[in-house]
């Protein structure tokens, strides 16, 4: 009996971080972001291969392929099941792709995305899901194998698969049990990078391949705009440092990858775990041969942790500073202060660790004065790179409820993103005013002569890096004025 075939893919179109349930960022319209590896597809592929299925993995959007290439693969590979990662922004276009493929080839259709995590019925009613059989709202690696085994081997039942929606025999969409999470992350196989085009996912400054490695899942914070506590839980589930190191060694030895993005909602939340991870790297055969970057919160954070990260090979740490107003930080339930933001930046400057600052403006309560405080913090902390996004009221977040109550939603949150907001603005500012303030912050930061000369000096021995900086600079200006 021939193996059942599964096609896993990101569809053709604009670049979005489809594997990032938390933010699903629009890469084309951002300032200096690069596509991260399609680990959700990679994990799904690894699980399906382990189950005896034949798998094809394609990231059409990052490859720059058009719909004809997808059709060609459908004809030649002839999958029995297709699984596509969707985003809140692209869902309507994604469903057009699904409808076309279903009508031509009749595969079993599985969609994966944060949109389907315990969703409101009113939101589902907005979507044409007539050609969709399964919707994964939870973590893909704990769902996709069970779905395939039920469809092709008659093993188990859909209602026993947590964190999904499925069509019953009457065609009705049925939710299973949500808000439950598997604890043993070490038991999962590493993403099937042999099926991924690893050269597509690069470190922005050097253009070298960069692998994404998920080190933990879940976040105990309560930020009103973030999906993570809802989707991945408020308890942080860690992989063991040894397991993470083994994946890094596989990437280095099998695929020649020397750069890594440690994906965790807050990499430094457990200092003991970070220290163990860094010491393992320092005493491993990878020491001095690899570099990594990671996200962090400014609380909890220790200077010694940052020093050890740098020694182990950290070339950049990213902080979610969010705001320069303590009042806004409190209202967004960030659980940090402006003083802690400044302290984290000060430590990085002192130890010579480059850092990225993420800032968010356009919260319902924000005034112009609040946003100008954020601009002040941007200039004071002086990160190596920044991104300023517009607060987005995702379904399922407290911010969505606030925007709904305050009549701040101009349109459905579906189809919008950080740079094309669904909100009218704040209680005090129009969305146009918020966007102008965003442009003012970004241009004011990146076009400073001090900043430009500093980056030029850093690139004296790395002309290729300077070229990349220029490209991102041009992209930034074009995006801000188009």
C-alpha cells in the first residue's frame, strides 16, 4: 500500500511570519525584519515522517513563487492532505487558495493558526470555511499526526485531539478541548530541516542562514495585546538545555547553520535555565563557532545573565520595551517599568551587547504626550535597531474587548496588521495621527547622523553588512512614505 501524501506550505503572497502565532508580523512593511524559519511546518513534517507519511514542505511566499508553482506541485505530488499556516491578516486570501485547491484536487484540508484557538462563533461566521476539514488552533506538533492518523489509519477520534476544530458528519464545526498543553517538549522530534530551504531564512545583517530553535513555550505575563498566554498558556514549559544543544549540533553538522534565533516568549525569564544553556554551549564543540539572538523581558533580568549570553555567542538581544510611559505600561499590564527599560539598555551598553528595542504605540488610552514619552525613551536607550508597531486588537485579547467597548474598531480585526490597523486610533488620537507619530519616531531615530556614522564605523571591516544596512534603510523610508 502506497504511503499517504501530505503537502505542508505557506501560500504565495506577501511575507508574513506565519509560524509566529504571537505576532504574525507583516515583513514586507516592517523596518528591518527578516523571515524566520518555517518551524511550524518543520515540526509538522517531522511528526508526519515519523508516522510513515510522505511529506513535501514548501514556503511559497518566501521563495517568491506564484500560484502556478503551487498548482504544479499539487498536480505532480498529488497530496491526499494539505496543511497551510494562516494569519489573521491574510485569512481571506488564504481561504481563496484553499477553495481553489479543494475544487480542483479534493484533498483533506487542514488550516493552522492562532485565529482558531477557542474562537468566537461570530468570528467563524465571517469566514467561508466550507472547504476546510480541520483547524488547528494549538501547537501543531501535538495535533497534526493525530489528525492524519485518524483520516488515513482510522486511529483515534477527532474529539480526542485537543485545541482543534473539526467538521463532523453533518458538516458542523465542532471545537475540542482548549486551554490544555502538553508538557514534555523534549519528546518531540526536531523540525525536519532536510525538507526546508534553510537558505531562505537569514540573519538580517550578514545574510547567513539562521535557524529558529524553540527553547520554551508559554508566558506568565498578562499583556493585554498578546496572544501567547491564551494560546501557549501562562506556565512556561522549557525544553532541557541539553535537548536544545543537540538540535543546535544537528543544525551545525548536518546543515552548516552557524546562526540561531532562540525562540521563546521571554528567553531570560529563568536565569538558572539560561546559565545552564550558556555554560553547555561554552563547554561544547560549538563554542566560538556559532552565534545566537534571543528575545528578553526587562524583568526579570540580571546583568550577569547578559554577560554570560554574550560570552556564549549572543550577538543581539531583543527587548519588548513597548512604551516610555509608566502609566501606559501599567494599563497594558506589561509588568515592567520605564526605569527597568532604561536599566536593561544601560547594561547592554556597558557590556557591549547589541540590542533591539521593540516599541508599540496606539493603545486605546494613549495620548500624544504618552507616545512622545516613548520617543524620548527610544532616543535615551539608543538601541542598535528598533521597530515601532501599532497596537493590534487580536481576537481573544483584553485589548480587543477594550476597543470594542470604546467603539474604537473601524473594521474587522481580520485582514489588518501592525501597519494597517483595524482601530480608529486611540481615545485621544486618530489612526492617521498615530501613524504620523510612528513615522516621526522611526525617521528621527534612524536618520540621526550619530546613528549613521556609528553603523558605518561598525561596518568598516564588513562591507557586506553595510550594504544590508543600506537596503533596510531604503526599505524603511519607502515604507514610511508610500
